[in-house]
C-alpha cells in the first residue's frame, strides 16, 4: 500500500464525527501528522483517541470556524505543535434548517449557514495559505462543498448558497496561488451516512430510503469514501489537480 501523506502535517476541521473523523483516521493511516479540530470537544477528543489507538500521531485543537481569531489560533497551534502545515481539509459545516424555502428561510438561518459553511471556509483558507507562504513550501487544501454546491435543491436555500460559494472561492484561490505551488480543490459529497444526514431525515427509515433512491448506485455513500477522495486531492499524486470540484455522489450529478 502506498503511503500518500508520509510526515505531512494536515489540519482537518469538523473532525469530531462523520466524514471528518474518517478523514483523520485515513490521513493518519497514510502517514500524516493530524490536527483534529472541531467545535465539539467531546467528539474531537474521541476522534483523537481513535487516531492514536490506530497508531497515528495527532493532537486536538478546539475551533469554531466561523470566528477568525479561533481559526488563526488553530493554525498557530498546529505550527507550534508540529512545526509546519502541509495540507488542510476544511470540512466543518452545518445543515441549518433543511425545510426552509427561499421565502420561509429566516435571516438567522441564512446568516448561520453563511458564517459556518462559507465564511468558515474562507477564514481557514486565509490562514492556511498565509502559513504556506511563510514557509515558502507547497501546500494543498480541500474544501468541503456538496452536491448542493453543484445543483439546486428545493428547501435549504441558505445551505445551497453557501456550498455554491465554496466552489467559487475554491476556484479563485486556486488561480491566485497556482504559481506558488498551492493547490486548492473542493469535494462535493452526495448523500452520505453521517450524523448530519441522520439529523436531516430525523432518524426515519422512510427518509433514508428516499435518500437511497436519489443515488443512481442505489445506496448511501460512506464517510470513508469522501475521506479517501480528500486524502488523494491533498497528496502528491494529485499534483496537477487544482481548482477542481470533485463530485463523490454515486452518480447523482450525472443525472
């Protein structure tokens, strides 16, 4: 088995559960030194324990990505612990009100979606790229968008707006820093078996069945399938890939 990220230092936001947790485990499996980060301390510490139990090297830093000073402290803490930063998976996100239409969406719901799902990614890129430039070394970033960043979705208007915005920011940053050997890509998951999806369907088997029927492959995705894509995009194997939005969605975007 190839080791894609040997001795690379990677930050993973939203890694207290779901896709982020699987990403922490897989990055560590591939040789990376992992900074587990989440607003939820309990979840983050659980992920940290799992990574260490699997033989990985990791630390945990709490962070609310919607707050710039906390993101700056996350990157500073990463460098203080491991001496550098090589890659980041900006995965933290929320679903917000998944039943809100354009006219029923509240300002509070819209602002929260933008603050976490869009501005949070911007804060992360800002401080990560600044660190890459200080080091004068290559860097790789993967931003978590969504199938909802590629297509419209009835209800969840604010979430769709934020995830479309992530793709736009990804492309812009990729172009701005391409000659500095800093790559920026996005991953766009379809319906994935995560705590977030469980909240969306409210634990209903009927809801899960509806989600499965939306996927051409006839099943939900696994968190590890998204994590594997993020690891590859951060690795040297993807050295000629930047500004790309990779859909990992069981064929949904092909419809």
